[in-house]
C-alpha cells in the first residue's frame, strides 16, 4: 500500500514539475518591440521624382517593418520648425504625434543621354544594303537627403543616398530614367533608415 501511495504521489507531482520547468513566456509569443510612430513632414524636389520617391519610400518602409509612415506633407509644415522648441513645432507635434519626424530633399537628377547606332543587313534584289537605326538611352543619378528629427532641440541626423535607374531603355519624355533613379534612392534610404532607428 505504501508503494502504491508513493507511486500515486509521484504521478501527481510530475505534471506540476513539467509545468514549472517550462520557460517563461512559452505560453504565447514574446512581446515584440513597439514600432516607432514616424511622420513625414515634407519632401522637396522636382514633383515627378518626389512623388515616385515618396510612394516607393512609404511602401518599402512598410515592407521592412517600419510600419505605416504618416504622410503629413499637406500640412505645409517644415521640418526645421518641428526640430526646434517653439509654438509652431508644438502645434505640429500635437496635430501629428510621432516619435520620429522626417524631411526629404531630392536634388536635381543628373541625366546622361547616350546615342548609338545599330546596323542590320537587308538584301535588295541583287544588292545587300546595311540599314542603321539610332538607339537612344538615358542614365540618371538622383541624390537624396533624409533628415531625421526626434525630440525638440535634439540634433537632426541625415541619411544621404544616391539612386540610379536600373534600365537604359529609351525615355520618351526624358523623365522616366530620373523617376526610376528616385525609386532606387527610396529603397536605399529605407534600408539606411531601418539601421538608424534601431
């Protein structure tokens, strides 16, 4: 009887010991660090490149885990006002609360036009003829600065990147190469921003 009682006691204790030895937090997923609230205050530059940059920038930021950046450009505020203590900055922060405020400046893109010729042989009756076609392509570099502001009065940090277009296809309006370079700059800027906000 004593042996049976002892075995029963061990059987009751084993589940309790198993539960107590489980690592803390195993019942649920570990708490993830809360995302920082990020507000885009302004973006300056040529309108076509600015829009292509901002659209890709916001999308890439979401894809890389920064969350949804609030686009406050329609407020017409300036990052310089948000960065310093004062009434204008306080009012903006109250209307657009955030942990991080961004300002973007896209410099005029440098575009290079390349012109070449391609030849193909065509045969007329009794005579081969070489036909030449003019091929035009564009390369663009777009430099972008992203300024980062946190608390009023804190020193701003700046991320500088240069984007390049990934194709040299013919650009009918001389702007597609620049827009592609702006999108490339946005991807590069988000990568740097992720590192800066860790």
